[in-house]
C-alpha cells in the first residue's frame, strides 16, 4: 500500500465518471483535489476543493471511485452546504449530531437515482431504503422523517465535508486559500451543467432534470420579496406554536440553576392562487410551478404549510404541496381571481400569506383580506384585445397587495 495519493488511479476514476455522466463533466473537472490523511474517504468544501484520503483510494476499485466522484460533486451542485445552514437557522438545529443528520439526508437526496447505467454504487453508500424512507424527496424532507437511532448507528463514520452540511472541518483550507472557486465561477459551473441537462435530457434521472430546471431558471427579485413577506408573517404576533428546549431562552441567564424553553415559531401557512385562465400561456404556468417550489423552500421545506389553488373564473380544488410538477393546473376560461381569494380564505386553518400568480387581467377583491397578500405578475404588453374593444379594462392590483413582476 502506497503512502502517497495515487493520482493516476483517482483521475482515471474521474474520467470514468465523466464518461458515465457526461452532463456532470464540467463540474467534475472543476474540482481541485487535495490530499488529506484526516479525511475518512473523500469530502468537499463549499469552495469546490475535494479532499481525498490516500488509503481510501488504494483500497477502492476505480469503478466505485467514479461513483464517489459523482456523489461528492452532487453535494456542491445541489448547494447542500447553503441549504443545511438555512435549515439549521430556521429549525434551531445545532451540534455535530444534527450536522450528521443533514449529511445523511443530503446523501439520501443524491443516492436514490444516480447509480446504475455505467456508474457503480460505492460500498457503504447511504440511500433512503437503508432508513426505510421513500425515494425522490429533498434533503429538507428527509430531515423530518428520521432521527439518529438504530438505522444510523453504522453511519457515524460518514463525513462528506463542509460542502455537504455547511459545518467547517479542521482540514478545510478556507475561502482565501489557493485553488478555490469564486462565487461567480461556481455559478458558471452550475449554469453549464444545467444547460447540458436541459439541452439534451435523454435518460437523465428525474432528480437531475428537476434540479436543472430550477437552476437554469433565472433568479427572480420576486423570490426575495416573498421571503421578506414570509419572514414578516412568521415574526408577527401569534405565530408562536410551541416551546422547545432545543434552543434555551435568553431569559435563562436571569434564573440561575434553571433552563427555560424558548418559543418555537412555526413557518407561516401559504396559499398560492395560480391564474389558469386562457390568457396565461403554458410557459407561464410552468414558471408558476417553479415559483411554487421556491415558495416551499421559503417556508423551510414545510410542504404541509403550502397549498395550491388553480383558478380561472372559478376556483378549482385546493391541492396540498407534494410535488409542484404533480399539481394539475386546470382552467382555460375567463378570469376572476376573487373566487380564488374566497376559496383560499375559507380554508381551515386560514393562511397567513396568500400568494397570487397572474397576468393581472382580473377583477380584485373590494376589501383587504385578513392576511398578507403578495401578487406575482406575468408581464404583458399593452395591446388592444377583444376585451378592450368591449371597453373592458382590467383593474390594477390593489394598494394593499405587494406586487412584483415575474420575469
């Protein structure tokens, strides 16, 4: 067994990975390898460095090393480090045990569909079946489905690095050291990978196609606005749901010898009303579904807090958010979103935020709803239509709604 890293074997495995998954080649060759004897296997940091154990490379076949290459770069492409940090802040998750859970949940998101078709499954790879969980979920969802226990006892060795769970490791070189990618370079790599997947999807797994659609979709200022509205609703009076000792109250310092619980706030309930009238194009409906997925992330991955209501001249069935692409957007007639508002507000429990995605060609409620309202408008050029020839002029969104143009 050699004491030095066998780079020829390691890079042969990377080439094998690129041939098996050509749409990931740009990302695979963007990684800078760093030899490290403190890493159990292979691990990545947020700056696109890949730390590699020489002992692990010596004992692992090239075909399995190729699978590890794809696994590690998947953590970075899917921004697991940034998502883990957000989840930790939102849910008050602290300590190495919670970071291990995040690494396991991230692995489940990746490993359910990346192996096979020329890519060998590495020994010890963690997938949802190992934890008796369903395939096809996101990291945030898996975190809610399991705790450390009997099924995870054999996974204490697992460590894909700070690029998988956001927690810095002792072996990390840091943001200012050599061979790290800048934020702009990381975005360029993700764009190239997403472009390759959407241009020639072929037999690309559905998880990667879904990722590419969201990554390739241009960032919208609308999402920042929604996030602000969501945070405001969450911080409002009455949003507290329960007490928890996971994050002790700051008032504990005034009571020596006692630990007081802090108020745990639930994410706000969001009802999304989507305009499905004939004036909204299929492309805009597809964009609306991407925004629905973004809304799910804005509430910390709590899909149970989001409902979707298609509406043209009449409200359709209210759908809980399971998968955005699985929601049937029925409609095609005229537009009257007042019916959508009424149906959303009849729901029990009542939503904290109503989000409306529309082209704006609709009458609006005459009075302010008893909750925060955000309107996302699909852009329209002012042209004469049959409605305008009948002296119909759609109302502008009311002053009580926060409005932003989508696209």
